[in-house]
C-alpha cells in the first residue's frame, strides 16, 4: 500500500533484473536521481524486506522494497539588499 510519502515495490518476474538496488530503483523512479536514491538508502529511508541494506545490494525475486520519502520543507527566498552603482 502506498501513502503519499511511501512507495512499495515487489520484485516480480516482470520487473526483475539482476542488478544493484540503486540502479534498479533508478529505472523504476523517473523523478529521483541515482545519487538521491543512494543518499536515501544511506539514511535508512529505503529498506528491503524490512531491513536496511547497502546501495550495492543485488535485488532478488520477491524482494519487498519500501521507499519512504522524507517530507520536504518549503524554502523561502529572501531578496538580498544590493547596492547598485
């Protein structure tokens, strides 16, 4: 089940390829870069079968991958005072 910040994948015959977790997730997620995925894995936001793994983990059939995206905080841009000559 997916919540707004949680995505769950199950490795099946249709989406299986013997590859590293970070590379596999890159092929599944259009809006996350590989470096961002690696950061999320390192921070524990991506688990396989309920356990933290390294980005070099090789996915296997029936693995359950859960990706929990941390909430983003809106940024507020404040103009800087500049002296123009």
